[in-house]
C-alpha cells in the first residue's frame, strides 16, 4: 500500500467515525498520523481529500450499495423484486454508518455549494433506476420522473430509519409504497406499448 493510499484509508475511517462537518485539515492530518503539508502534497486540498475519502468509504466499506444499483440497472428479475433488493441493501443495519455520513454531506451541500462535488455519483442514484424503467418500456421523461420520485421516497425513508431506528415500521411503509410505485410504473409501460 502506498503512503497516499494509507493516508486515504485512515482519513476515510476517521470520516466514517466522526463525520465531515467539523473535520479540519489539521484534524484529518492528526487522525492519519501525518501533517497538513503531506495531505496537501498528496491530495491538493482538503476538499479533494474529503471527496476521495468519501469515495473510499463507499467503495471499501459499503460495496453493496454499488452492487445493488448495478443489479437494478442490469438485473433480469421482476421490477418489484429487483427494486426490493436495492432497498434491502440500502436499509441493511450494517449500512447505517454510511447513511449517517451520506446525509451529513447531503446537508453540507445545501449550505456550501463547493461541497456538491463531494456527492459524486452517490447523488445520482436515480440514473440506474431510470435506466431500468426505460428497459421496462417507459418513455424517457416518465422514467426519469418516476426514478426521481423513487429515490426521494427512499431518501426520506432512510432519514426516518436513521432517526427512529424503527426498521420494522420503515420496512412496512417502504413495501406498501413500492407496491404502488411498481403498479404505476407498469401501467405507464403498458400504456406506452398500446400507443
């Protein structure tokens, strides 16, 4: 492992445990057993370091997220089944630390536009959902709108799960909403094939 990779791994672990909001460059350097100059040498800026560390958190600690979305876009199961598999991965108890960090960064984006780059592809979860809905036969505009709706629903339920820790209630609400969502999506697909 290179020194850059070692530092990135240590900073990623620190962000996962302590969050982004109060993480200064000096604090990140201390957590990594390094100093400001070395972090700037390897990463250029605090923002670039945090961006790469967040990507490392997602890639190294929570690979199920990426796999679940890829499975949705390229999956061959029923739409309802494949969507439920994505939700099951998102809401898995071992993913709660990632969700907390994700929503912290999400909040920072609303206050500091420079943070928007930190979200990376995570902010675009609607893309694989839209691609899958297009495969189901929905027109592009409808697929995009429904995918955005689905991701908004799931984000709200993720936040509820973080705040309440009530997986049972969140699961019940999610299943009911997903049933209704899939029924509407398939209606749109059927209407498209009749025109």
